[in-house]
C-alpha cells in the first residue's frame, strides 16, 4: 500500500543525522531507530510526514527536513537569565547539562539547557536541542497499511463516542 496523507498506519526504521554527519538517532551498526504513527494527526514532525506520503512498504529514502518543518528555528529570545532569588532550584543545576521542569498547574514538562552558572544567577536555553538544525533521515518503510478502527478510535475519540460506539445524534 502507498502511504496516504491521512489514516495510513506507518512503521519506519530510520537513522537521523545532522548536516555535519553527527548521528542523532539510530545507527546502522547498532540498530536503526523505530517509529510508528498514523498520518494526518501530527504525530511526527511535519517535514518527515509530508515526505513519506507516496512511499510504499519496503521503500527506502533519504529525507531532508529543514528547521522550519522540523523543530523550528533557533530562537535567541528563548535564552533567559534567572536570579537564584526567582529560581532557587538553579543553584543545584550544572552548567552544560539538560534539565526538566514541570508546570504542575498545566501538567506540562519541558527541557532546558543550563548555558552558564553565575554567582547570583543562571542562564537557561529553552530551545529544543534540534532547533535550527537540518535533519537528514535515512528511512525504510517497514509497514504501510490503512489504519484500523482501534487505532482511529484513539486518535478521533469524539467520532466514535464512548467505548467505540457510534456517536449519539
């Protein structure tokens, strides 16, 4: 089956690297990475999904995804300096390390890089680690088929109603 723009269940084996050759995920020697998704539901970065449409099971391709279709451009405004008075947890963080923060009110977790630790403050970078980077995927389509009812129920629960029954009138 050819991958369609919506409702195709896809399994990819892949490796992704940067333009300088650095491997970000997957390794031809240690084993390729694996992802599965249904097209049309923003489960993978837009540039990758757009470029697998039209491929079929067994196909292999090299796919280049620019930052605007990947993790976005690098945004210098996402670098913030916080004093230890406003961010006391910063005293325990190490320069050059990634950390996670959780907003309990919104139940959102996000990562940031500790760029610099000063005597009274800390400089944090909230950009995604792959922001501003062009990604080069080597993909093999392991499976491509129409998504089944169970998979679509998870993605479109309102369309199927409670417990998979059709929605009420």
